[in-house]
C-alpha cells in the first residue's frame, strides 16, 4: 500500500461498460475512502498485522501532532508518546488475538502546540479488518474527540462535589416547601433546634416558631414573595427548644422548571452570635471612637511636631492639637528659666499669637498656679470646676484667659527633669477622664521632646549663622569704577554651617580679586575647609595673583590637607577696575552670568576645569566687563534643588536674567535680590545660596 489519499478519477465512459452513466463501484469506494481520510472529523487509522500504520486520516494525524505521511509504516511505539503507544498497541494485539472489538476507551493525548494548551480526550474503538475471504488482515482504529464533553462532565462533577461539601460544612438549616409555600418535606435539623414534632412542623412549618412580634411582618413578606416568585430574604427571632429566642436570617429561592415554579428551597442561618457581637461592638464604638480619635490626634501631633523647628512653632502645634482633641478653649506653654525659679510664657507662632498677647510674661514657680504646681509635683494637675481649683490651690488663680471654668496642667519632662509646663483650660466645667489623662500625658511627653529639640535648634542655628557670617567678608571693597553687591542665604531648614563662601579684596597693584567657592557638605568640617581655602586663596593671591597660579597653589594645598572624598569648587578672577579687563580661572564651579550691552543674558563660554585637588593643568582665560555690563558669580544652590537639575537651573537662570529690567541690571544690590527671589520662588531651599555681582557703570564727564 502507499500513502496516496487522493480521490481516483472515474474511468472513461465506454471503457469496459455498456452503460456510460453507470458508476464504477471500485471508484466509489476509493472516493469514499479518500474523503474519509481527508475530511472526516472522526480520527481513522488502519494497522496491519505487524502493528504498523497503513492508512491514517488527517484528523487522527493532527491529534497525534504528525502528518499522515509521517505515520505510515511506523508502529505506535515509534510515533506516539509512551503512555499512548502502550494503550494503542495493547488494544491492537487484543483485536489481532481474536477479540471482536474494543470500544469506548478514553485516550488522553498530551497538548500540542504552544504552552497552556489543554490535553485532548478521545473515545477510541478498535475493530478487526478482514479481506473478502474473511481473513484478518489488520485493525481499524476510530477516535472521536470528546474533550469538550469530558470537560463539561468534570465541571458538573466538581460543582456537585462542591455543593455537597458546602452543605456538609454549612451551619445553615435547609427546608423545602411546595410552590404555594406549603410544607412538603420534613426538616429534622430545624425541628432539632426548635423542638417541633413532625406533626407541628407539617402543620405550621418554620413560621410557627417565629417570635410573635416578628411573625406578622415576616409572614406577609413571605406570602408576597411566593405570590410574585421573588427571592425571600428576612431576619427574625426564633423560639428554640429551651424556650429562648435566637436570631436567624433566612433566604429562600424559587426552583423553576421551564416557566413554572415547582418548589421553594430556603436556608435558615443562626446569626445570634453575630447580632450579639454587633450589639457589643456598638457599645464599644463610642468608647473606642474617642480613643481612636485621640490616638490619631497624637499621631498627627507627633508628625507636626517633627516639622516644628522653633519653640513658637511647637506651641502653635500643641494649641491646635489640644483644642481639636479634647475641646480645650485655651492653651499655653511656659518654659523654665535657667535659674529654674520662673516659668516664661511662650507666644505661639501663627494666628494664635495675637490672642496670647495679654499673657503674663513669667510665673514664679513657688506661686500656687496650675502650671507651677504641675512643674513642682512633676505630675498632671486637673480642676474640673472653679471650686476644685480653689480647693487645690488654696486661692483663686489670676485668670490667664477670660471665662475659664476648668483647667489642666501638665509638666514637660526631659530626662525626668522639668523644663516647662503645658496648660489647657475650658470655658465650662469639665472633668477629665482617665483615657483623656493618658492621652494628655502622652501629648505632654511629645511636646517636651519637641521643645527640647527646638531649643537646641534655635541655639545651634544662631551659632551657625554667626559662625558662617564671621567667615565671610564684613563688607565689600569700595571701587570708584565698579559697584559690587553680594548675598548669602543659608538654607533655613539646616542648623549646620555650610561650605558656601565669597570674597572680594584689593591687590597691592590696585587690581580687584573676586572669588566664589563651595565646599561640599555641612557642619564644622565643611566650614573649616571653607576657611582654609579662603585664607589660602588670599595668601596665594598676594604672592602671585594670576588665577591659574592661585588655583594651582590651592590644588597643592588641597592634596596635602584635605580628604580625597572632599569636593570643592572655586571660580577666581582678577580685574582691572579702570579698564574692566581681567583673567578668570574656574575649578569646577558654575559658569559666571554675563548681562548688559547689546548681547542677551548669557553664561560664560569658558570651560570649567576640575574641582580642587584633581589632577589638572590650570588654565586662565581673559575676559572683560564692558561699560554698563554686569558679571554675576554664584553657587550651585541658586540653580539646583530636589526638583530642578543643574542644566535646567542654568537655563532658567539665563531666562530670569534676560527678563530683568535695565535699571535692575544696572544696580547690583537690586540684581542679586531679583535673581535670588525668582530662582527660589516655588522651590524649597535645601542648600546655601551665594551670589556676588560686579557692575561697571557708564562713566560720566
């Protein structure tokens, strides 16, 4: 046999037949076979006695992931997966051994094609193939794809299993009624709960044990749903076997057959525990909601206090939180003086400052007042009425705010020692609960930490600013032919000194030296590095003022004294005040800004060199400030921040400078303020900003 599956052509008319319209049976059989092999949706194959494929149609070959030609003359073991081949060959041998037929064997073929395909199920049958003399010549295999049917059967089986498991695990009690709501089937589980007999249940059903107060409404709703064939859902109380009532919820659905309801199935669920829990939760809600609100307020206070930098800001936060959390009408904070003998009232920042203007400046600790008692005893002081206040203090306290009727005083403790006191008052009698007392003590603890931090900030910030400014020139040199102005804006959110600096001084030959630098980092190390670089630059400039020579000398100093990780930039220029001619050398600093004249605002095109201490052959370039022009030196804090990179900042600086009015460009004092204000507008200043401007005014006469 061969693998030709084409349809044979009919024999020519008149060739060996008397009837030209007659059909050759052999041709018909051949055409039928070819059609089955090509188009039949059922898989077909013919095996010889040696278990080899002799015929196979497209459907079966495709199921095996092969073509018909690839399977011919092969045994199943040579062409099919092992498990499939074993099943097929076993069936073939049984038929060849004389078994009349093997039918409806489920053969599972592995998925073919891309990942995620499903296995395919085939219902297979094997039949003997005989010649005209009834001799067994082989076996015919038929395979019907039943994948979808098997999947559907598996889905139904899983649903049934899931339903049985759900019913077994459920705490619900199921009952059944007829289409008109009459009880038809017994419900032993329900009767076990209610104590009804079979007769009682048959007569009254589940409605018979509903609480009398609930039954009229429930029964009317049930009848309406039965009449309208709507789902019935309700909750009610049921009398149990013990005579007590428990809460149940019911859901009943109509069962349809076609367009007709044939019965109702309902499920009752005991929700007594849930109802009791809800009632308990309701009782606790009022207690917990107040505690939760106070906790949220305390968390809010902690977050707000972390942002408060000064003592006045801390007092403002405490005022806001105290009034919103416990409904206080007034609040005050007082701090112990250095001698620990007096409490000084702190005026809050913001809108409350005006309302606190009339507070007493200080309170002697020995006097009997709400705050002084809290400080002396180191514990909260409360008075819910004026009578209680007189009883505790032995007298009436001079009113701090008008209309006070109840008071709370809390000590502010740091490391166990008092540093001040917190005071709240109310314009109505008010008793403080234990929960509120705990909250207020926690609030006072947070307040004490914030006050201590704020005091440290204020001291360090003041010291830092004084140190920073002492390292900068107290005034700029007076040059008749030039006007100079400088600004130094420290980053207000940092208490540490920075590394920004500027300098301008006259050289022995009356030329003017100007420099702007930036030492990376904050703190004493940065300030010390800045001081060394500034002082060394002055010393080097007095010896050899050429910019390239000065920066080369700074490189040597930097390499000898500074850490390798230190990053320092400097722009240094020497100018002749009479001519405006000069030379510039740049060690990694932002390029100077040039304004005025016939050209638009622009950055110096001279390439910046490497920062100090990096291997470099220092170069210097010539430049000049023409009459009416201005040059501006600045630090990177002017152009760079968290939201704006250096490149974008430089572009924005040029744009801002281009928009400066001529009278501003001609006035360095106004120009530096103009640039700083507009470059920082809308951004948080996170770094120090240094700006130095030189302007050559037009000459008169």
